[in-house]
C-alpha cells in the first residue's frame, strides 16, 4: 500500500511539473545500461561548445599537475566533461527514483564505518565533495539508514533550478539549510544526535575561512566542520559516491578522521580543516576525472589562472566608474 501511494505521489509530481516533469520522466525511463552512453555524448557536446569551462578545467589540471603532458591534460579534460554529463542525466533520473530504486542501484563500501558512526549520541558529520554523483550520496545514506539528514548547501542563483535541486535534496525527509547563517542549526543538529552532511571542497571568503593546502597550493576553506567536531566531539566521516569502471555507483564511507582537540582553538581549527581537506584531496586524486574541475578553486590566491575573469571584472569596474562620473 505504501509503495502504491508513493507511486501515485510521483505521478502527481510529474504532472505538476509540466514540460520539465515530462522531460525528467523520459530521462528516468532510459535503461541504466544506456544512461552512461547518453551522458558521455552530452558531456562531449558540452566540451566542444563550452570554451570558457574547457579553459578552466585545463588550467586547473595544469596548475595542480604540472608534471602531466598536454595530451594527458586534454584526455582527462574530456573525461571530466563526460562524467558531468553522466551525473546530470543520473540526477534527472533520481527525481523519479523510489527508495528501493536508489538502494538497488548503489553499492556501499565501508558499510561498517557508517553504521558505527551513526550510533554516536553526539551526532555525525559527513564531509564530501563534488565528486562522482555527489547528489546521490545523501539520498542513499538517508534511505539506507532510514533517517533523514540535515544538508548544508550554497543557494543556487537561478530560482527555477534552485527549487528543483532543493526538492531533489529534500526527498525522503532530508532537511536542506542555506549555507549562510546555518551554523546555529548545524550545531542544534549535532546536539540532537542527528547526521549532518556538508560539501567542503569549494572556496569561501578569506575573512570566513582558514588557509590550508590543497594539491600543494594554498586555498581558503571553511572551518565549520572542524569547529563543530571540536565543540561537540562528533565523529567526522568522509563519504563519497563514486562511479566505477562499469559506470555503476558505489558509496564509499571512509573511517572517521582523527581530529585534534587541544587547548589551542585556533590551531585546532587550522589543523583539523587541513585534515579534512587532505581527505578530500585523497579522494580527488583517486578519481580525478570525477571531480568538479569547473570550479575556480584557486582564484583567491592565484587569480592569474583565470585571466578572462580578471578582464571581465575590470570592464565592470570601468563601467561603474563611467556611470558614477556621469552622475
């Protein structure tokens, strides 16, 4: 009966979403053995037409892997685009998946790490990155544990896309917090012994972050997870949903990180943020074609990597200056 009600709810959702729902339902109906092929074609099309992001991906790879040849950079760049194409098609499918669909499509590696950590009365912090199919990870964990997660995410500028992603992330009872001013609610989550999920691989403002090393380059990272882990003694698990060679998905739950807790708060935040960033880097190095290299991760300390952005900002400043002088 419950399964029938869920299916009826899905049908109503598809109808209410009009053309978008029809397109999503069509993509969701594509057999799994074909979805990767469709995604790769989509990714290669984007690689050909999207010069701006092709430049960003190549420059990021060259910057972090100076020992790689030009041919290796080009080859991996194509695979990065292909992975994003597959991930996008999978995400469209996920909006129509039931709990049973998700549990049946993703394997779990490190299951004991997840089960042991979730027993903690002090809550659990799951850190992850835009790696593999990052949107699948929280859905699978909530379905597997039969417990909703509290997710922290940056608000998407597009209202339509933002609402669509919010509905996806909020399926199966998950709660999604806007990254801005989320710290009090994150703390409450851990005090109540619940699970908290964060993507920590993107940058933050220098005034709000700490400097750490990522691929042997200085970046600014959020210390939120480190602060909460220290304050509430919560276990911190790196969790990733990666794509295997046969295009199936595997949730990898690593053992809890050994975070430092001393009397020096500032030193602890810096060291523990570095420990977490190093865990992210380890996963990216293991699956470089599956990370979101489109992000300008090193722009704050190395803006020369993205000269087009510098030129664009300069034109904006000149335009604002010209407008102010006219006034």
